[in-house]
C-alpha cells in the first residue's frame, strides 16, 4: 500500500471543547458526498459525484480513521495527553469518533493554567499533525 | 399530526451576537425564539456580578428582548431563555417591568428550583455527598465550600409553563437542550410521564428533540461557524443562526433563514453533534439519547434531516454544576526572541523562581510540587515554554517564543505585586531582549468547577406563570 505524508485534516474534520476538567475532540470523515452537499448549498448541482463511489471512499476513510485514532494513536499525535486517561468512542453512523481526554484542563476553565483553557484549538492541533495516508483514500472523488 | 415546530436559536453563550434575536425574528417564520446564555463558567461570572450589582441574571437578554418583544407578541412567537442564571425570579420581574414599560401584554413564566445553595446544609445533612464525578472525592473530603450549586433541569417544566400560557419563559440552570425539548413537547403534546413509564415512541420523540437542542444550542456552530473546513463556507463573516424544525416524532430538520451567511450541511451538523459530548449515551433529565443511532441526510439546500434517534431511560440522578472559590491567580508571559530559547528560559526561571528549566521539565505538570521546589512563596506554580522552533526566522512572529508563568495561592498578596515586581525588576538584568507581552496585572480570584450529581427527589422545581404557581414541576 502506497502512502503519502499529509496532515490528518486533509479529509478529517474535528471540533473540540471542554466539560469541566476534561476535553473532548470529535473527529469525522469528510465524505465526498458532503462535497456534493456543499455544492448543493452553493447552488451548483451539475457536478455531483457518483453516490456509490463517494460512499465507498468515505467508508474506507472511516476504517482508516479508526485505525489511526486509537487511544495509543491519540497519545502519539498529541504528546501532552501521554499520561492522561483517554476514551475513544466510535460513532459509525456519523463516520466519527469522539475522543474524551480526562483531566487535561485540571479542574476546569477558570482553574487551568493551559494557554487554551477550554481546549478550543485541540481539534485543529490534531488536524495539523502529519501522518501516512494511503494514496487510495486521496485519489477518490475529490474532498 | 401536528406540523413541525420551528425553534430558532439566538444565543450560544452570554456575550454572543447582540443583534441575533432581531435577526432570527425578522429573518423568516419561526414559532419559538430560544437561546443559551449559560456555560459552566457563566454561573461563576454571574455570582461575581450578583455580589457587585445585586442581580445574577444575563442582562443582555433584556436588551435583546426589548428589540423583539413587540414583534413576537404580534406574531405569537414564544420566547424561552435560560438567561435567568442564578436569579430567574428577578429576571422574570425585569421582563414584566420591560413589558409594562413598552405597553405589551405579556405573560411571563419562570422555572426555578435548580439553585441548591439555599438548601445546601440540609442536603449535606440528608446524606448527599456531592461526589466529584472526576476525582471521586466528596465535597467534605475536599474541604470545598461551594459558592454556586445548580442542578441541571430538563424540558418538562418549560413545557408546563408554555401550556400554562406563558409568552416568555425564563429559567435558571436548565440543560441547553431543554430549551428545545420543552417547546417541542408543548407544541406536539408529548407526554413526559409516558416516556418515563417506558413508552418507546415517546422516548424516541424526546430523544430526537434532545439531539436537535444539542445541535442548535451553540448558535452559529451549526451553520459553519468554528468549522474545520471553513474555507468551504460562504458568508462566514456573518453566518446565520440555526433553526430546528422538530416534527411530532422527534425527527428534525436543521436549517437557517434564507439569504443568511454560512451553510447547513451534514458536515456542519456532524461537527456540532460531536461538540462537548462523552460516550454515545447523552443524558438529559427527561430522556437519554443514543447518539450511535442518529442518521443524517441532506434534504435540500441548507437543510439537514436528523432521524433515527433512539431514546433510552432518563438518568436516576441529576447533574449538578458547582463552583467554589479556589483562591487567587496571576500570570505573566515573557517573550524570548531569537537564539538560545531554552537557555533564555532557564535564566529567567532561575532568576524569578529559583528553578532550572530542567527541574521544571522533570516535575512536569504537578503545580504544587513545582511551587514547593521554587523560591516563590506560592501554593502552585505552572510554567509553559511555547517554543516557535523556527530556525533563521525572517519574520518577527517566527522569532518569538513565549515563557508563560502562572502562580496560585489562597492569599491574593502573594500572587499580586509580590509575584510581578521581582519579574519586572529583572528586565534589565536577565536574558537579552527580555519583555513581557502585557504589563503586570493584579491577582484575580478563580473558581474551581466541581462536577457532581444530586438525587432527583432532592430537587424541587417551581413553575409559575404571571405570578401564579403551577402544580407539577418535575426536574
């Protein structure tokens, strides 16, 4: 399998936030079908991709995401979480995972000394990490 | 079968776009205007405000209400807001006064009873330990004295207030999603007791509204705001805010007003579904929603349907947001420009705190241990070195690294001038190019968040409409 080194955020979206002293990062796969939806939103319906192809690529991207964002995978990509308790929940219907990182914010936004006290940027940090992505996931209908 | 109810969000936090209420009312047809004003931190902010100014509600809501109350009254748009914060009754009175001043006939509903502070001693005596969900400690073991303690209330009392004829409903700490569950249940005549007794269709309907509420509670975040693929989003300079069209079975279409910026796609809705959640079971006092069952479909331009949501039994205990005063804190950030970033940080730390960078690194994030090793007489010390890591920096931004030093102590004097003055005094005698990002500031108090739960039977919710108490409030 040939791979290419690209940011995780090439076709993975993420949004992060706080719950008390814990942070969560939700990460999901951009399906090429969403690109169609985006074009629909922009009022350009003419270049819709084939739905069957788009779903197949999205499913393959999701299977890959599950293999990358394991508990150990998260620890490797975000070293500041190395010693913290982490849960990864899969939400296959949404082609998403939710990562809960316990205690990263101490005892909450008012108490923590972290520069980003509500972990608002944590998802974007994760997306910026460069990883080996199978070229087959890049070559499908454009993200 | 009733038509879907169109619930518009006009606020994602205390401080969100002031013009949003007017935009949502004037932008197109809606049935209910709602919004969330309360984050975890907001209760603490409102407590400080209450100590200073005497009221503990989000006053910006009144400003927004003044702009839309007449139109809402004419068009029969109901308004539901948790801006009551620590003082829902006082906000209810303020809304009454506003309506009287404007000459608009309005029946005001108030949902209260979330505030556990008046009954704290009694609750502790009755055996509520308020065990910290993260640490397992009881309040007593931690020696913590809470300054705010609010149970999260569900949508049922809001539905009761609307059924009781309230045009405007103000609440204290209800769950963010309750602001949608309540109006949807009122509109469709849903039966909360049936859901509790195991009626699956009713549970699914409530769970669908819970998911809808979760999606729209953070304002523009459902419409392309704060979105990973922001470069795909048109009109993000001023995105529209979300509307949930909740059908009788709880399935929902998320949309926004025609002609507004931003977009509503499977991606923008997915991003918000994942925001600040834990496992797939998302609990609310009325019902628990199984997020693993959610199905999304783009059904039109800026229209995403959320269906398939299954409801699970409601939790036995209610979540409580508690805060106590942790002490005082202060921070200063030093700029380290150019070469030898680590050596510069090391010298600064040795000068200010009697610590080497090596000691800081080996102690890690244990702020108490770091303070104990340092020459500073404070309880906690945290040091972060943000190293730009860029060689041969062409631009100033590439050349700058930052050393952030934070101290905490129960005594404000120890983290005020006693902390900042020696640091400033060192600016001509330490590493080359030393300067702080901001002038030294005074110590400021900080709160500690204490996530916990309370038994349902220990919370008594009160619902009143136009000063008359309604019977039958359930948390």
